C-alpha cells in the first residue's frame, strides 16, 4: 500500500476551501486546471510510500506512540502558491501557517516512525493543501491570488489520519485507514475504515 499520514480538514474548513476553489475555477486563469475533489483535501505530515500490508499494525502502533504526547494545534490558511517553487510548478496549493505545536506533532510522528524502522520521504515539511493541478505551463498566480478570500481561516487539529493513496489515470484517490488523536485530544484512535 502507498501510505502517508496527514491532517484532514474538518467539514467547515473543507466547505470554505471548496467555495474558494469554485470561485477560482470560474476565472480565466482557473479554467485549464484540474481541480481536486474536496474529499481529497489534506495536509501531508509524513509520506511513507509503499508499505507492506503485514506492517500496517506496527505502523499504527509506532504512530500512536509518537502522537501520545503531541499537542493539538490551530493552523491557519495562508496564501496561494504554485509548487514546487524551484522548478516547473504543477500544483496550486494554499499554504498552511502552523505554529510550534504543528511542527512538534510532525517531529514526534516522524521520530517515532523512524525508530520503528519506517523509511520516510526526506523533504522538509511544507504545510499546504493542494487545490488543483496543471499539466501545462501554469497561469499567472496574480489573478488567482487576487480572488482568494479564504486566507487566515484557522481550524483545530486534534488528530492525524493514515491515508492510502491510489494513483489512478484521473488522479490520486485517498482512502482513510485510521484516525489517531493527538495526546491531549482524547481517547484511542479509530480502527481502519
């Protein structure tokens, strides 16, 4: 299975992101983009890639251990950007402005997974939520950014979700396998869905 841990926005934030995306989609600059289904919105915290089914329980146990002391946080939506920023951009994303607690959650999760022998993607954390993808040269960001009205919206992060990513011809599809609460957020995590 191709797996990653991430944060799924709560329904009110997902609705806000969808509303903002719908506005951008109507602009000339948004017409040629492939917009994500709002059910796919997430912020990746740790990408693992391929993990054998037989290691799923060990993965969840390691994550639970790492998240046991991780604090809840309250990140906020930021500005629109094209990613990657250093080469040919392919992703229109909204940056997520976290706080030290979000970074502490990321660090605790990654350290626990590494101690348990799970290999993680080595890129530094760049908190964002993908809204759309482009196949060709991306349109000028100024028109899209000028219409973006959702920046600044904050939401509580009290859990981390394990996702399976399936790469399909129409784009990636994500399935939630388990949701694990952060240490100060409540009881044990949910079983796989």
